[in-house]
C-alpha cells in the first residue's frame, strides 16, 4: 500500500522584526558556501530510506553519518534538537522567529551553523533551526533528524530520479537538462515553487513539495472550495508533522490533474487549516512524480519533469494513454 501521509511544512514567521524579509534571506538565512565535486555536482546519491517515496540522503555532519530529508516545502533547514545535543555542537544564535508545521503548534527555537558533506558536495556555514522534529527524526517515523530546505536548494539544481530512487545536486552554471524532460508551468512564491492543480474542475495553487509523500494534501478550506466536503465518505488518517503527528481526513477525489497527467479516484489527505499568512492551500507531493525524473531549480523558478502525453493514472496506479 502506498503511503498516504504527508510530512511537515516548516514556516518561520518573523516576530516583530523590521525588514524581516530582507533580514531573513540575507542575514538570518544567508546562503551557505557550496563546493561541488569535479563534475560540478554532488554525484548521484541513493535514497537513504529506499522504502519511502520522499528523497533522503546520507550526509556527514560533525564526523557523523546522518539521514537528511530533502524538502522543497520547508522554508529553512532544520536539525533535530536531540541530534544537535548528541553531536555536542556549541555554536548557537537566537532566532526572532516562530516555527509552525501543519499541526499548527508553534516552536520558538535557536539556530546553529553546520558544515556538512553531501556526497561530493560540501556546504559550509549552513544555517539551521534547532527544533524538536518528533517522529520525523525517530525510527518509527522517517528517521531523518536533518531537513535540507529551500535555503539550501536555492544554491543548487536538484535532480530526482524517482524510479531509480536516487538524487543529485548540481551547480546551476554546470547543469545540463536531460533530453527526456520538459517544462512544467510553475512560479516562485518566496523560495518555493508553486503550480496549479485541478481537483474536480477547481483550480488550486499548490507548493511543489519533495518532503510530502501524498499526491496532493489540501487544507480544509481548499478541500471545501473544491467540493470534496459534500458529504462523501471520509476516513481517518494520520500525518507526521513538525513535532509529532496529527489526525487528518482522507477523502476520495474523482479527478486530479497536474500538467498533462490525469489522476482518477485518488484519496487525498485534508489537514486542519493553519491561520497564518502565506500558509499553502495545498502540497503537491512525490506521488505526483512517481516513476519520473524531476529537475528543480528554485533560484531560476523552473521545474522540468519526464515528458508525458495525455497520461491517465487510475485508482491502483494503472497507467494508460487516453
């Protein structure tokens, strides 16, 4: 059975700081220094948890191997508080920021600066929040105590081959697009990429989210606007979020369209609305890219995926031309 849960969306909201947007991207979360391997990349890295649909890689931090989640839906990189304490890192700085996941529970954290090795790529001065990630960092969850977010991704082009369960990061000035991919209509929203999906005829803006496993996760408001809360059958689900797990509702949508692909009879998780400015209405997860290659360049605001022509995906994942 495919995983239907979705992972955290980390948002850090400035708390009364003048010039918060500039401060956030240029001081609090300035880009790390990046050194690539001889071919201008990290080299291909296998998913560290191959059973999961989300991309994880083994990295090295403070001399220790650690599993990291590559999460284009997380605004910032994060280290779990338990791992931070275990590694004995001493440098910290105060964050005038509050972190929220889709569970809506806030955490006020500190930050630290990490030097990490990702394959043949080295990141120096990667600023990360120190937060309690809960099941995300634990064996019963994803066992990934480090999240590499949009702050890291804006310095690289990321290629993910979902069929091969492998990923690599490439220097933007050295990257060459694979021959078998084509562009998808996306636009930048902050450091995230967003795109339009259609749910039973209703157009919804969704964040392209490599840290989410479900095809599409919706807020309650977005689900209601798409007509999914019309009395049709629901069942209970559970979602791993920042700091723990929350209940979600699972509802079947007759159709979901993303790009040239039509998904039929798909079960979508609905998470509780988070009353925060700019919080996404929907998260487009890795199930949307199953068996495909995706190339994401958040700095340039582009997304390319394996070319398809009028592809239909049925309720059991059967694929056929329409």
